[in-house]
């Protein structure tokens, strides 16, 4: 029976992705509601009604343009920043606790005493406090940027469909398509950031405990990139600019789920 690799917090990554997807789906609901209330009435029938001189609202283009501007302002001002930061903070603390449990296990196996370096970063260690604050800010900014891009691209999608004679169904499809793209982007953020955070927390704690080397571990699944499959099981020194993946630790390359096992040299 093959041993299941459990040095990477896949459940925490998936939780983070699910929470981001809930946010994105709430954006889609806002977009759908706004479309139904302010835009749909102007695009029923698509290009035929829009190009008809007998249209009851000959100023439909200005009306739609103003509606889309209002849509952007309304979406952008929605109060979800507190929710976003709360999600990020909960995810980060959970990944930190995962890292903490690992370093305690490794140190215990190597009969090394764990001191204050292995505590919750939100309490006593200045280095980890600053790191934690920085990652919360970074991830919150990533999500805000993703939302801003969603709004801008959705506006462009709607403009494109209207200018090409699209009707209500076409615009609904455009909203679904853009939402799907954003959901996939959320998956990338969750994987990439979980790997990076775990990698940096593990490396800091392992070095503080006294480990100077680590073994590269992959998840041993079908998603492991060929180069990381070759690195699996190899030993490297911490802070070696040529070690790992061109100087990067396991988990640091984009969308990498590899992780490090510290090595007791004695």
C-alpha cells in the first residue's frame, strides 16, 4: 500500500478555494440582479429591436451606458472587504497551525527542544507577526484585484454583446462565462498561495529549530510537474541559491503543492 503524503494541507487549500468561490458567486448574483433590473428591458430581441427606428426608447444606448456605469459603481462599493479579510485571516491561521504541528513532530523525532519560534505568529514572534500581516494584506489585495477585473471585463463583455446585436440570452451567457473564468482564477490563487505560505513558514521554523537541510517531497499524484517529480526525495541545503527548483523551495513555484521534510544531520 502506497503511503499517502500528508505534508501539504490540501483540505485547507480546498476550503480557501470554496470560500473564494462563494464570494465570486455572490458577485455573479449581484450582476444577474442588476442585469434583470436595469439592462434586460433594453436588449430583449437583440439587434432587431435596438436597430428599429420605432423603438419606444430611442436613447437606449445612453440608458444602457449609464446603467453599466452604475453597475460598476454599485459592485465596486459592495461591502465585502471585511468578509474577504476574515476569510484570508482564518485560512492563514489554519495553514500556520498546520505548519506548527509539523515542526513540533519533526523536532520531537529529532529530540530537539521547540522554543518560542514555533508559536502562533499572531502572538509573540515579531518576524512571524510581520509575515502574517503582509500575507493577509497581499491576499486581500489579490481578491480585490480579482473583483475589479471581474467588473471591468464583465462591462466589456456586455458592451461587446450589445454592439454585436446580442440579446438577453447572450448577455446571460457572457455573465456565466466570465464568472467561470474568475472561479478558475480563484482556484489558482488558493493553490499558489497555500503552497507559498506553507513553504515559507516551514522553512523559517525548521531553520530556527536548527535544521539546515530538507528533503523535497511531492504529492505523488498526476498533477506533479516532471521537474518536481525528479526532485522528489532529493536533499538540499536551506538558503542554497542553486537548490530546489532554481533556488525555490518546495511550494514556492506557481501552483506547487510540494513540501519540505527537514533533515536531522546527526
